[in-house]
C-alpha cells in the first residue's frame, strides 16, 4: 500500500474560456520572468543600466527557444520522422521537448547579438544571467510534471511520482520524480552561484561557468535515473556524455580565466556612467548638484571676506594719512607761533 506519493495532474491544460493555458508553457513563462527580474537587479548592481537586461533578452529568449527545440528534435528525431510519425509535431513546442544544451548555446548567440548592439561584452552579462537562468530551469521543470514526462525508475519511496497517463507508451505506476530532483538541484545551483559570486567576486564569465559546471554535475546523476527513450553511447545516455564534456569545458574555463583575467570587470556598461552623471553629460548634473553648490558657496564667502578686508585696509591707510597730514599742519602752526613770539621779543628788546 502506498502511504504517500506525488500525484500527477489530471490534465496539463486549463481552459480560460476559449483560451487554453498549458501548464508546460506557463511554467516556462513564469521561469523567464523570474529570471529576467533577477538578471536586471544583478546587472544594475554590477554598474549596468536598468532595462539593459530586458533589451538583450529580446534577442536571447527567441534564440534560446529555437535552440532548445532544435536540440530536442535532432537528438530525438525518431519521435517526429520515424515510421508512423508526423513531422508537423516537431513544431508543437507546447507539448514538451526543449533541450537545455541547445537553449543555452543558441540563447548565448542571441545574447551576444544583443550585447554587441549595446556595446557590452558578453562575459559580464553572462555572469549576471547565471543564477536567474538556474531558477528559470527550476521553475520550468514543473512543466514536465504537467505533461507527466521525464520521470525515473520505479520506486516505493514516499515521494514517488504517480503516473496515470498511458499516452506515448507510458505505463501507469510510481516513479522517481526526476523533474523534482532537477528542480531542487537548480535552486541549489542558483544559491551556490550567488554565494560564490559575492565571496570571490567572480568576473569575466566565471560565475556563468560555475553555473554550467554545477548544473552538469547534477544533470549527470539525474539523467542516469531516467527511463524515457534516449540514444545510448557505450552504455550511457547521450545527455550523460554531453553533461560530462560540458562540465570539463566549464571547469577548464574557470581555471584558465582566473589565471589570465583575475578579479572582476570595473566597467560592464560604458554608457551607464554617462547616463548616471559620471562622465559626458554628467558635468551639468554635477554642477547643479547640492554638493557642488555647497562647495561653491564657501568660495564666494571667502572672496567677499577678502574684499572686505582690503576695504578695511584702505580705510585704515587713509585714516593714517589724514592723521599724518593733520599732525604736519599742527606742527607748522606751532612753528609759526614760535617765530611770531621770537619776532615780538626781539622788537621789544631793541
């Protein structure tokens, strides 16, 4: 008897009147908006301009969706081009099927185009994206729960996923909820990147490389548990090999980048400084700022004080000159009187 399990939804579509709201698409959209909110805050904290993250996402998201779908269709071509299959289903993205490897690769190309148009280097933007992208994956994985797909082996654990659908060769039963494992792992990856970025001041794309390496480590063991159809190479699923190769590349990048470009970028968006009043048009803002006025006022007071002092010195000098002139006149008057007396005495004596 099953004491506890994770139930599967009876349907993956909720109809709002004539509009179908599919759980898979809804999960992806929510994940994208959460990611963009985080990316915008991180970009501004790094010295970038608010809104730049959204402008670059305008290029990255469409490229990422196309890349994710292409990777899925190419690696699982038998689902769409095999006998009895309809190739039109390859375009039905709402039914599930996005490969994270293709989404990140082609999404990076779109981000590079967006960054180039803004005059921004891709590595610092990728560092800002890293934890948000991990959380977007964590939320997006719940779309697999709505579609009852990508589960693991059978289990009797209390958190087993109860599969009830029989579509696509599914066998009802209780399985490892690998979608949940990956969702929780991605939350852990996001927290790891945020902590490491604050602790070690990661720059030049190393925060993004850490995200890639940490995700690949988790994806390897989670992929190993899955039982859905996949191509095997030497006993391992294709995504296991992809995870190992990408993990090694990410670690090598972290090591080499740390030696060649230690530290973090000082400026991530050249235009942000001018827009915030640092350079260029910022001169007027600085001149009009209260701090500038406070600095200017003491200078004016000092000038006025110097003028007053000079005026007082002039008055003092004039007073001294007047006093000297008056003293000279008085001395002359005394001398005249003395001469008059001498003249009178002489006359009297004669």
